[in-house]
C-alpha cells in the first residue's frame, strides 16, 4: 500500500481533523508563505490548493520508507503543481501549438478565462477549508450548506467552460478549442487528485 493510501486509510478510520490540519495543511501554508517571500505570486484559490497539496506531499515524504526515497525520484504532486504554477501559461502555449494569428486572438481570451475561473475555484476551495475548520463541531445544517456551496461552485465552473468553449470556437479550430479544455482539465486534476484522496469523510 502506498503512503497516500495509508494516509487516506488513517483519515477514513477517524483521525481527528485538528490532527489532519496540523499534519497536512499547516506545513503547506508555511511553504506557501516562503514561496511568496521569494517573489512567486498566485491567486488565492491556487495558493490554497497548492498549500494543501504541498502539505500532503511533505507528510508523504516523512512517512515514506528510506529505500523509496533513495529510488529514482518521480515528480511529486507538489512538484507538478509548482511547475504548473510557475509557468502555467508557458505550458498552455507549448501544448496548444498556436499559429501567430491564432495566438493574437487566443491569449486575451485565456487571460479573461483565468480571471473568471478563479471565482468558482476559490469558492470550492474555501468551502472545503470551511469543513476542515469545523472539525467535530460540524452540524447537519453546516454540512448541507458546505455541500451545496461545493456543488454550486462546480456547476459554475462547468458553465464557464461551456461559455469559454463557445468563445474559442469563434477564433480557433474546434480541435484546438477542445484541446484547451483538456489542458485545463488535466492541470486542474493535478491540484485536486491527491488532495481529494485524503480529505476526511464527513462524520
């Protein structure tokens, strides 16, 4: 069983949320502060997700056997996130393979898309952290409210992707418009996948 699975199993068996926050979130928050001190900047929603995943990856590194750490290293979720955050636009540019004419039309739309997507992504992340902070005091009413906030944020995000795809079809071939949606989905999945595996179930 991998370290991630061990962590998920411990949480599902009832590890206190206060312990979960201390072990996984707070180390990530510390690293985010250090990265900002070095001059790296990012949106609040990405910062929260990156901080969470950095904390999780730190915990895995501590829990992993020494032999595994000395093996040929593969990029960790935190490293992938750091690469995406450091040059997300560059990754998109390399993956899209736009012509000069396409690029002139695409990039203004891309910047607008990112600003719009930041709103529901921030709402979703804050809803998750609201649950984590509630710990054992989570009531049925709060659980319902938080779940509805998360669902509403995901719906807003899906609606924005539909809107953006229609806009892209006006300036790009359909295949490149679809490719952009795939790129966004893959990068978003990097931030969400490992974090989702260890978010404790509602008790």
